[in-house]
C-alpha cells in the first residue's frame, strides 16, 4: 500500500525508506521523548499528582511507544 511520507510517495515496508529519512525520524522521536519525559516530571512534581493519574498513564504509554519506535528505526538502520 502506498502512502505519502514527507512529501514523497513511500511504501509500507520500512526497508523502502532512505537512511536520511530514518535518521530524521529518529531525531524527531528523540525530541518528542525529551518533551514527554519533561512533561512527566512536571506532572509528578505537582502538589497533588494523583489528580493527574490518567495524564501520567497516557504519557508513560506514549514514552514507551516512542522508545520502541526508536529501537526499531535503529535496528533498521543497522
């Protein structure tokens, strides 16, 4: 199945992405991870962190998903 990626048509197979595209994706994932980890620290430091349980759980799940994505990109890059 074809889809549009960064202004170009690509295939669903990760092997069809250029190395520079994978490197940029890894960089962007790293940036998102830093922001989410910072956000998580802020949530945990609130006066009543239990008020933010759902946000905390969602942020943790997103962090884990992005870590998996980064590892898969690293594996694909070799």
